[in-house]
């Protein structure tokens, strides 16, 4: 692109290039509340400023290449970027609209959006579909932000509706730390979408040195660790990155991470049949988490074409959960979403690659 994407700019950064500064608040209102895609549509800006913005910046850099709607209300998006590459994002309907007996609305729908941070991924987890395509490049801050704006617009979600954001789509967010961290600040800006950091969660495969860097930034977001195994030998088979960042180093970094007193560090544990679904693993997990304000999310593996792993039996997952609960560890079995569509991360992208969507 010849122009920079304005969505990559924090309000403070825009104030350095836009005069007078009070115009920046107006620009943010047009971008994040009215969701315009042209500077010409920013009606209360003077003509010369609109021309200047148009010369320097662009707003929209991606389009919806494909989307799949699940019967549970989840929507998986495949976005085509300006260079032809594609990334995925998912809108998860956590609670549908609820009504009173008279037909009036009791509760509005509750959403979580899972966004990507990279085209592809360097981590190469054995169970992950994204790993098949390798790593291509980091997403810019604007490309991370625009995924959310596109989903808001496509679903007519009001700009004042607060959603939850999870950075656990394609890619490792902490491998793109600077751009991801800036996206957190842009989302949480009071003049933007005003999505509190408490509603934002970063999921990492455990880059312990970068977890420590993130801790020093003190962004106020939630931390989720993709653990998936309780000893280095198995974790290294599932996640080669464990060679560089073993379990002990991850736990050390987690203990230093600032967590809101009302929150806990989340540990994502992908349960795979006959691999890590036994009680012995549950016992080791309890020992690992000793002294950590933790919550464990058990995720049932979503099988995909060409994968070697299988979905676990629910009775084994329940037994795993019950053991943790008895030992005082908060543990939930995450409800699977989108099983009737391309639910696994990277699966829709890979499918469309075969069809020639990404050139």
C-alpha cells in the first residue's frame, strides 16, 4: 500500500499529524462509531483536512472473502488483505437475544470475537491447522483493528455494544507484540469502541520472555496460556516451541504477570483422545498450577481433514474436570462452537486456498 492505514494510529499518534488536535476526536467518532469507509463522508471536517487525510491515509484495506454461519449462531470470516493473503476471525454468539413475555427485550446478545494477529504462524503446533501454511507475515495494527470493525458492521452491532475480544485466531500474538499491544490501546480508547482491557484476552503458546515484556506494559488485559500438556516431553511433541520456552519458564513468567484481582490467569488445555485426557495428566496439572491464581478451560479437540488426532470421549473430559474441581482448581469445559462449519483455526483459509481464493 502507498498510504498508511489510519486504523493503525492511536489517538495520540494522530494528534501529532492532525491539526487542530480536537479534530482527532471527531475522526475517531467517524471511524469507530459511524464506521465510514471514506474521508469524504466525515461531514463535519473541513475540506482541506479531508483532502490531506485522503492523501496520507486509507481506511479500509480488507474485504470479506468468505464466511460460514453455524447453526449455533457463530460466524467464521475469511478476510482478504490488500496483498491478496487471507486471515480468519470468528464471531461467537455467547448468548442470544432474550425476551420478556410481552416481547420486549430482556437481554441483548452477548458476543466474543476471536481475531488473528498474523498471516500463518511460526509456532507450528502439531494439532493446529494454521501451522500447515507456515508463517507469511505479521498483521499491522490496523489489520487487527479492522477485523473487529468489519464484524461490527456486517452484523449491525451498535458501536456502544461491548463485546469480548480474544487474540487467539491465526498466529501467535506475542510474536507481533508491538502491533497487538497498540490494537489493545485503540480498542480501549474512550473515544473509540471503548472496550475495556478487562474484556480483552491474549492467548499465547507461552513465549515466556515476551510474557514478561507484556507484563511490563501493564495493559490491564487478561492472559491465557495454551498449555495442552503437563510435561515437557509431550508438550514438545505437540508444540515444538517448548524447546525454547519450557513449562517451567512459562510458569515463572505467569507468576510475575499483573492480573486484575477479580480475574485469573487462564490455562487453555486442548483435550486430545488418548494423548492428554487421563487422570494422571490431571494430577500433574494440579501440581503445576500450585500457587497460581488459575482457571483451566478444557477444550475438546476439533478434528480436521488430514489430522492425526481425535476428539476425546466426553466422559473422560468430565472425569478430568471433576478431579481438578475436587482439588480446588476452577475448571470449565468450554462449549464447542461451529462444529458444523470450518471450526478449527486456519481450516477455512486452507479450504479456500485449495479453491484459489488466495493468489
